[in-house]
C-alpha cells in the first residue's frame, strides 16, 4: 500500500501581507500625515513669500480664506512639500539602501508629522541587525547626509534665485532664521547689491533647501547614535568617547548663548546614550578613500551648521522677555 505524502508549500506573500502583517501601514500612515502637515505649514510660508511686499508695508496684514485658497499659494505649498519630503526621503533612503547593500536588516523610513515651523520633525529608519564592520558603519553613516545634501544644495541655490529682498520688518512679532555659511555665500552672490536694511524672504523651494541643510548639520554632530556619531566612531574608535562628552557641553553652551533648542538636543542625546556599540574590526583603519570622504563630510557640516536656527531665542533673550 502506497503512502500518500502531502507537501505544504508556503503561500505567496503578496502586497497585503507585507503592508499589514509587516507593519508597512504605519510607515504609509505617518508619511501621509507628514504630507498633510508639511503642506499646511507650506501655506504659511507661501503666503509670507507671495505677500512679502504687502506685509513689509503693513505688518498687521490679515490672511483670509480667499488668500489661502489662491491657486498660486496652493501650488507653492505643494512645491514646498514635495521638495522637502524628497530631501528627507533621500536622506533616509541613503541609509536604507546602504543597509540593503550590506545585507543589514532595516525598516523603511518613518516620517514624523508635526505642526511645527517646517511641518515635520524629520524621519528615521530602524536598523534591526547589528553593524559589525567599520566600513559598514562608516558607509551607512555618511550615505544619508550626503544624499540629503546633494539635493538640498540645488534646492537652496535655485530657491534663492527666486527669493525676494524687502525692507526689514520690525523684529517684534517676526521670525528671523539663522544662516549657515553656505547660505551666506550663495545669497552674497545672488543679492550682492541689496542694502543692509533689507531682509531676504526665502522662496518655499529655498526654505525647503534651508531645512535640508539644517537637518544635515543636526545629523552630522559627532556624537552618540547620530550619523556623525557613526562616522567619527569609524574614524577614531574609542577615542571618540571624549569628543562626545565635549559636544554635549557645547550643546549646553549653545543653548545659553544661541538657541534654547540645543537643550532639547542635549537631553535627547543623553537619553539615547553617548556610547557607541563596539565593532569587531575596531583596530583596522579605514581605507584612504573613506578618510577623504570623512573630510568632505566634515566640510559639509561646517558649511551647513547654524548655531541659532531661530534668532532671538537664547536664554538671555527669553529672560528679557519675561516681565516680573
């Protein structure tokens, strides 16, 4: 009597399996909410840019429904949203695709929607498997900032060519953003004949590029689990520990003299931890090519760094604002 043998073949794992069982719906939902939040914030910056001449003459200018529904405002808001999310997406995909290249398990990007000045608190990927080799750590660390910077730079240049110079507004009730060295260099060429009592009103594309530059500088701080922390650990090994403590002190000093948001960064980095997980080839130096890339990344950090992303929000300014 022949015995019948049944073989259970695995079912095909289609789109719905990956979307729901693997939790991709969370990524999709957060991305959709970030689209909404960046678009809504983009309306504000689009109105400020489009009506900058009117606002400079009448600071009490009121924004009504008809202005927000202006097709030009809506189009500019969509452009801001698309450019900004493209920059942030490229940053995270730089990390993700490098992880895939080295067969390191990592999630797709999680975007963080927020009704903030820029419409989002950024994005991140979660690396699920350990990084054991120095070159892997270095390549994953630099891939994101390099990809984001490569897209932020042309957005900044092109956006500045579309930006306006208007008579300076009274400092009360208006936000003044800090300028990285890179922005000062480009605007010095584009607006070289603008009088000193004028302000540059950034086109939404330029503002998206400014945000991309800001995100790049934030991530390149050589501390903890930030991209710069990965890079500096790959370059210096255990010697990077003392540098991490120094950077934490710098955050506190900058929070006092430049921008109180650095206190938040100090707390966040302390919570995530200053120590970096060990790798097995720590004593083996990186290749000369990667060391050159490390120098390039350091230059990008210097050009992108903004000590006071929002001016007038250091400890002394805030204390002066209190009326006892």
